[in-house]
């Protein structure tokens, strides 16, 4: 892991690479005196400089490169010191040897330990399983970050505190989903005097209403499908010696049941019919079957009750059983079904049996099979098979890397794009072994679905560090207008951009350069924009006017007239998280661009050197730029700072909250800067053009970040080939987001797992 | 690394568990009651402040008796005779030792462990067991909670936090083992639940019984699963099994302990918007945790190492970390001193509250050892020797307070931790880079 990091921390593209750099001359001059032979310092001998020998002692060389870069080596006591350019050439040359070797190396899908569900994944999964809408993970301790993301298998640990929360979260969720005492079904009882056909004077009917021809009915709107009971209370008046016949009806035609009506005024009868009704308006009534011969029905009331089963549909599905089954059978059926979903298609018979035994025993003790099943579900939700994404199966392990099962792939895919368990369609495809064959169409379907919001909310903000906005506290004295709504609006603007990329498959290049954005009134005002054509408050006359931007709602804004915005570089969210509470930080901004967009983070500051010395008092330096330039006169800092600061200064036209400005501390803004490689820039727009011209760097950086997120682990040199594949496929796919996702999913590390030969030894 | 054996601790439990120190819990008067003839128990806590301190305002003028407290420690005036200031202690494992930059991450991770954090952005996180967890191993079986981990800032939300070190290192003080950092509870409402949530009614007992049978079932499965998976995967499953076991032990213990205290305060509503109120609330909960003998071991991270929080109500609108690189600029140093003074105020709040609770023949503070300090000395230099450290309490534990003690340079701070353990009856020979037991 160290290695990739190291490769990335090179300050690449030196301003003046020495033309005739020789590795052996460098080593002989600076290293060999201490690092040779049996008594080599730190047991590190650097005598042999052919690629094979360097690769053989890769760890040692990596370490020495890192320490040379960090300024620890050669030790300060030595008189001759390499120039920054020489150090860079040394680093590049050694790294080139590693890189060449990595591209030729045997494929290795890498080691991914069982991944515990993180907070987001846990909440989403539980919601999909039980249909309960609450956030069970609100109380969980925050997940630690590894390699930039909170879904890193290694860093997702399971301390006792969290296990305890898992228990209570599952209990609460099950309590919400499975109410052991269902509420009573709804009932509507209507006195006969109010039945239709309507009476002029309903009050005339004392208790019983006479039905001597046709029917009496009530109109009732059913809103939920289910079983209903239609019930009447009435007695019959005989005609001759014959009791009347009545029928319970739906509408005018459909007869549900027939009854011979006996009884008398003192003993009216209650009779009913049961039927399944769908949402619709119904007339349900009572028809006299034999009118005209003196027979009549005396009706007291009509009643409709239902749906009889008041449990929510999710619960009914969860607990669907045959009444005729024995309790133990019901429990087994319900738990088998539940475990298949909760354990993501990988049900171990023995494990399930343990849960079923527990549930049957508990159900018997409490004389309630549903209570027993609920206990079983609790065990299923507390099992490592639910809490971790295990990729175990019964297949014999192979020596070489081998494909995941389709079910395992479905699970990886679903957690990658949705942060939740696979849905029915994915599971069915995987069960039939058709997922690989339908991979592309499934990826498109998944990205379009609402659930891909998980990627919008989890991947992009973590990659671009927008989450830091949540804790950003700008100085109230300097920025009195900053408030929570502005903070939210900043986040929303970025989110809208990511949403378009994910859900509408827009080009990923929109991240660095988009010709549009989304603003509400608050943020538009912050940017000095008034309308949807991006016109400025005091805009020049003659430009096409758009609709004014008003209110809280975000509208799409064309930026043709506003070159200072477009893409993340002009977003307040980014410009704020790369600032200090009281001022801008060109260093942080430069570092952010180098690291997050160009994939070439500067090496960390050498130890014991303060980030920014305060020289304001001791010198006449007035602006931040002048103070920083003084600071950079220290040679230990200058190499890398030159890169960060020079790049960061290009953003000085934006204040610490990303609003445009033309003065800083009373001095006019100077937004000139310099790019790695020495090209001069005159502001953010030039940096943006540079990124567009060098988009391969950006695409590679994004591909790496997306791989880390998808795999839940840091990248290693062995992943280099896969990353290159993703970059190529993205280019061929017109930079569409789906092209990148498809390539990541099809990459070897995503689709395969390690063979036995690659497992670390016990 | 001496790994304490929880199972051993569990076996020993039967013998001691019948004799919890408290018979009834805190009364409205804030008094705790000694049930047994024995001494009140020793409580241990460690509090951490990030980014070092402004040493000139921290260090007392002379060695020996503390007649005048230095500026930063002035808030402790009313309990001065319970204050020991230590000079000369070092956290060597916070230094690069070949690992390059990352002093903030290492400062916190080495503070209680005396171990060098493995430099990683996520893979194979490793430090060492921390002193509080050694204490929890020895004392934890006597209370409802073996230890309490609290803090006012959650772990960072993005990126690595310090020069290639995972954020775990700069936000975690307590390490249960070299590979298992213990996250801290930030929300006072949840701290409250942990301390007092377990009601003793019958429904709770039923629920616990059910939980235990559920945990039994999953343990069996996980154990058999463990046999089937690759070596690399076993580690994660072991973490799971350990945590499950921990809950089982705690439930078994809870059955034998008297019912939890009725807390004298209402459940907090959540995380207060104001940082100061947040710290106050956590401090008060810590006092309650000790007063009710719900736990005897605690760690409290006042702010994560490298925290860049501004303190606008102190007229410090700049971020703490940015300021700490003061380059000897006097106005920045002054602001840092203000932040230091504010944090010391919290320590004073803790100390005075503990000293107001009568216990045995003294106060609760007399039976506490509260260490407070930072793994960085001067934030600008990132030096890890000459650390700012004070110890509060111990009046009835033979600690002679009201002193400024100067130790030889480079004395490992872990030596002090061993001394604290010893006062709690836990004789340990080694912790991380310790070289002996300090006399306190």
C-alpha cells in the first residue's frame, strides 16, 4: 500500500529535470558511503543498481526513496546534498522500474477482508429487508475512513459498542416491522334509515327499515386490497307461511350469499358474507329475492369491516404461510425466506438450522410462532453473515484467481452502486446465472434508479472532500452572512452536478468543466448571478437574459456568460473546504487540485517545519501572497510549495467562501500562478483549461478513486493494469460515467477473488 | 505487548462480583455511600487536548511545592493541593522514528499506548493496547461498564487526516488491542444511555435472556464459520466474536450487580450546538459515571489531534491547528494560550465537581487519578518531549499533590501510566515503551 502512495507522492514534472541524470552517479555520491556491504546502515545495501536487484529489494528501495523525498536522507550531517531536481529524477527513475514490473506482473485481484456494512449500508439494507422507514444507524459510532472512504474493509472494525448498537437496532427495526398485536380492522356501520335509495325523512324510520322490493345499499370506497366482511342485521316478515329470501350483493348483479330471513322484531338476525375487494368504489347491499307476495325484510343496519388482515403488505409478505402448516414449519419457511435475502443469497444450511432451532424453541415457549420467528430474524440480523459481506462459498479454493459467484457479484455490484443489498431482479438473474450476460443493461438500470443516489451522496463528496463542509466554521466577523442555509446550498450545487453525472449518464468531464450549474437565489446572490443565463448583477448590456433565480429551489443555470463558474473549481463548496476559517489557503487549494483532480499529491511537509511562518510582523510583506513567498524562501519547503502555492494562487480571485473578490486586505488581487511544469496561469479559468487539455490525468485519478470505493481497499501496484484498462474504456466510452462504472465492474479485481496461492500465510 | 486476558478476568469474576463497592447509589445530596468496610475504589481517567500548548504559560516556575499556578492552570486554584504538574515526560513513539511526517496522528495514538502507530491510510491499522484498556482489564469486571470512551469530536469524515495516517489515529485515544481502536461516544444522550439506560425491570431481564440466546446462536455459527474462511478473513471474525463475548460478559455481570443508579439529571437532548456546552455536558456525565460507580476507567478526547476548530467566543476565529503553527508570532501564541486556558477550565470543572462529592473519608477526587495533557508539546515544533501533563486527585491514594515534579528528560510518559495503574492495585511491569514506574 505504501508503494502506490509513494508513486503518487512524487512531485512529478520537475521544472528543470537534469538532462544527464545517472542513477549510479546519484547513489555513489549520496548514498553508497553508508549503504553498502554487510555493515550497510539500516541493513540497506544500495550497491546493485540493475532493475532485477532493485526489484528484489523493493521494500528497501521504496523506503529510501520516501526518506530521500522527505528530506531525511541523506542525513543533514552530510555536506553534499542533492538538489530538489536530482531527488525528483532519482525518484522517477526508481519508480519507473517498479512501474514497468507491475504492468508485467501476474494478475492479483487483491485481498479484501470481509467488509462490515457501514452506517449507510446497514440502514439501507435494513430498510430494504423490512420496509421500515427509520434510520437505525443514527446512534452508531462513525465509521473510520481508510484510503479516503468510509467503506474500507480494513478500517471498518467492530468494537463492542457497535455490536451492542447492532443488537438494539435490529430489535427496534423488528419491533417496528412485526407488530405482534395487529390493530383491529376498520368497520363502518350504517343505520338502515341512511341506506340508499335515500329517504326524504330518515327520522321516520325508528329502528327497522322495510325492504319489500328491489334492494337497500350503501356506497363505500375501498382503498386497500384485502378481505372484507359485509354484514347486516335484519328480520323477516313472512308472506303466507314463507320466510323471505335475501341476498348480499356487490353492485346490482353480483351475489355473494343468500340467506333465509327468520326472526322477529325482538330477535333480529345478523348475517354476513366475506369477499376480497380491490381499491374501487362499491355499492354493497341487500336484495329481497321474492318481492310482491307480502314477504319483506326489516333491516336495522349494514356494516362493512376490513381489510381483515391489517398488517402492512411488507409484513404480510414476510410472514406469508399456510394456515394449515404446523408452527415449526411456518417458522422454518419464514426464516428460510428471510435468511436468503438478509444473507444475500448465501444461505448456509447449518447456520440456518441453528437459527430455526432457536426460533422454534422460543415460539413454543411463548406459544406464538410469530414471536419465535421474530427471535430467529433477530439472530439472522446479528449474524456475521448479515453484518459482513462475506464471500464464502462451497466451491473448492483454486490456486489461481477465480471468478466470484454470480450472487457474490450481484452483492458487490449492488453495494457499489446502491450501498444496499441486491434487489429482486439482480438476485433472480444471479440465481439463474445470467448476471454476467446482462451486466451492462443492469448497470444502466441501476444507475438510473433512485437508489444510485447512494453513489452521489457517498462517493463524490468523500472523494472531493466536500463532507468537510459540514464542520467548516468560517469566521463570523469576516463572513457575517454565512449561515446554515448557505452551507446547505453550497452542498446542493455540487450534489446536483454529481446527480446529473450518475443518473443521466453525463460526461465525467463536467466535474472539471461544465457549461452549466444549479443555483438557488441564495447561492446565485453569493456568486453575483441574477438569472438562468448566468448574467451578473451588473452584467454588460446586450447579453441574452434568462429567468430570474428566485427562492430556495435550485434551477439550472447556463454559464456561457459566466466563465468564473462551471465545474468544481468554481464551486463555493470546494473553494470553502480548501480555506481556513479567516482566510483563503492557496496551499490547500493547490494541494487539493494536485491531489484530488490530478492524482499527484505533493509529498507531506518535512517534519518540524511549520506550515506557514508568520512573517508579517518582521517584514513589510502585506498580502498573504507576499508572506507566503517569503516563507518559501526556505529551501526545505520550496520544491513542493512552489507547486502547491503557485497553483493555489490562481484561485485568489475567490474569497474563503468562494465569492468573487478583487481585493484582499486592501490590496488588489493578483491571481497569477504557475502550473506544474512551469506554465503561467492568470486565474482559475486557466487551471481549468489546463485540466481539460490534460484530462487523462484527471480521468486516471477518478478511476483510481472509484476503484478504491468499489473494492473497499487501497490500490496496490498490481492494480495498475486494471486502472489503465478503466481509463482506456472511459475514453472510448466518450467519458460517460457509465463507461467508467462498467469498466470498473468488469475489471479483474472487482470480478475475481484471490486464489489460494495468493493468500497470506497463517 | 502484554495482552490482558479477558477470559481470565471473567473467570475471576465470580469471586469478586458479589462485592460491588456501592450499595445504594448517589443520593440527591450528591453523596456516595460506602457499603463495605473497605476503601472506596480507585477511578482512573485520561483527558487529551490536541496541538500541544503554549508552554511558557503552562510550566510552573520552579520545581517543588506549587505556590503559584502558572497562567494556563489558574482555573485549578481551588483544588491546587490536588494538582501535580509533571515536566520532562516524553512520548518517543510519537516521533517519526523513520516514518516521516504525521506528528498529530502519532501524538494521540502513542499517548496512552507508548507504541509506534503503523503508518497506513487504512490497511493494517496498528498501535498498541492503551493504558485505560489495561486498567479496564483489571478493574472492569467490578462495574457495569468496564470503561467509558468519550470525546467532543467525531472521527474525521474524509481523507487521511495527517500525512498518510488514517484518521483513526488522530481521533482515537483508547486501543483495546494493537489492531482495535475503540471509537469514542460523542453524543451526550448516548453516553447517558450507556451509563443509565439499562433498566432493571422484568422486561429488561426477559430481553437480556433473549439476547443471550440469540448471541449464543450466532456465536456458534461464527465459530464454525471461522474454521471455513481464509486466514486473512479470520481477523475480522475474531473482532466480531470478541465483541459478542464482551456483551455477554457485561450482561452476565449486570445480573449480579445492583440495579443501575437513578441518574440525578435528565437525559441530554443530543449534541449541544455550542462546543463549550458539549464539553461541560460530557464532563458532568463523567463525574456521574464515577460517582455512581458505573465505571472506574475513562478516556476523554476534548478535541481530535490536529483539530482545526476555531474558538470564536474566545475571540479566536482562526483554526486551532493553523494557529498552533505560530512561528513564534506573539499574537498567535496568545490565542493558543486562550484555547489552552479554556480547556483547563474544563479540567477544573471536572476536578471541582469530583471534589464536591464526599466519599469515604474524603472526596471522590481523593480517590480519582485524572491525567490531562497532550502528546505534542509545542504545536509549532511538533516536539514530543517536555509534554504538558498534569495529574489531578489521589489525595487518599498517597499522591502528594500541589507539586511541580521535574523528571529527567526523555522519561517515557508510559512510566506515569504504570504508576497510575499501580495506585489502582494493578502492578504492571511494562506498557509500550515504558522503562519503569514513576513515583507519584
